[in-house]
């Protein structure tokens, strides 16, 4: 198959701290870089325009809806979707070039290496954290309810793995992690509610958080990541408790 033209799509909201390095890392990969911004109040849009991205503003209705809308704004059918806090390594850039030069199947996954409070996290289930991000938009779409959106290819479409990492700059502080956790657990509880979940027991409130910690910190070797691994394991376990505690209060209301 001959080389295919590539579009790069990114959704943003108040990402002035991240979007610059994300856009710098995709320079030269595509003639169409589109940022769908949900009306940022910081310098996000200005930075995007300075770096040559095409900016489309669209009200945020949910991650699935926003990413499907962004994919539809691409000029080409072959799309690389990135988050604003992700940066392509040179190895991954070369792998993307090779994939678009000889496209095979429906899509490609990439590995994400997360930076947590200044440390790179390689254990605890956080790496390689593969995501389907390079795809032919005619063969799939973004799916999900409120949280954990994912790109779903049509049945039978081959999916390959790209070499190299996307550097994911997640949380710069424990405080930021806890704030995000509070927001995401509220969304997760709402999603469980929409799926018909009503019953919450001590198993959900005690054993599932305990297992989340043990599984991530010991079985998935999170302890090898030092303080970052411990912080992630504890806060993740707390998140499981919060999700079900919020669902229980919702059911009792």
C-alpha cells in the first residue's frame, strides 16, 4: 500500500503548560495538525496558533463525544490522536513514519511512559499502558460512556503495535493527583449508576480497595518505582473506595 496522508488531532482545555511540547514533538509528521479546544481561558489557543496548528473550538460534552468530533475535523482519514500532555519520542516518531509509509490493517497502538511528580513510572500496571491512537477513521470510532474512552475498530481489523514511547506528563504533585481523583471518581460513580449498578457492599468498600493496593504495589511491582509507586498504589486504592462510597450515597439518596 502506498504512503498515506496523516492528520494529527488533539483535544484541549487550559493546557498551556503542556501543549507546546506536544506540538513541537509532532512537527514534520503531518501537514494537518488540528486542535479542538473547549474554550480555554489560558494561553492554549495562542500557543497552538503560534506553532501552526489549526484550532477549532467546540463545547465539551464528554471525552467520547469530543474525540469523535475532533477525529471528524481531520482533513485525512488516517489519524493520530494525542492528548495535550503526551510527547512523542524520536523512536515513536520514526515508527509512525514507517506505519504511514506502508499502512497495514486498521490501526496501531502506542505505549505510554508516565511521568509522575518528576519520576518515570515503569511498574504498578502503568507501563506500557498501550492505547490505540493511530487509526483509519473509516474503520472505527471512539466508544465509552462517561469515562475510560477507547477507540474501537470494526471486527476483524488487524491492530499492530508501534515501537517507541509517548511520554505522558501526568501529575506534577500529589495534590493534583488527589484533585483529579476526586473528579474522576464522581464521574465513575455516575457511570456505574447509568449502567444500572445500585448495590454496594463491604466487599466493594474494603476488599476491592485493599486488593487494588496489593495488586499494584506488590504483584505489579509498584514498589520498584519508589515513592511514586507507593503514592500511586495508595491513591488508586483510595479511588476505588471513593467510587463505591459515592455510588452508595447516590443510591441512598
